[in-house]
C-alpha cells in the first residue's frame, strides 16, 4: 500500500454547471450520453464541499474506474 497522501482537490470557479458537479455530465465537455468515469475531485471557490467529478475520456487525465 503506498504511503502517498491523497491529492488535494482542484479549485474551480462557481460558474461550473451543477450537472457537472453532480457527476451527471462530463466535467470537461458536458456530454451526458457517454459513459463516464472518475476524474478526481474539485472544490468550488469559496466553498468547502468536495465534489467527485467524472469524464467521458475527452481529456487524457482520466482516473481508472
């Protein structure tokens, strides 16, 4: 088991779509009809809630399912 600390969530601006924050759409492109997989965590600037985000694979930085 690795001893590395988990990565801190990325901070995003509040203009992010709520569908993207809820994992109902790809965080990067907004696609809703594609298979989505985990892409990390974000925090909306000015908030403390951590959101788990998903992607359709449109970007290379994709976490394994």
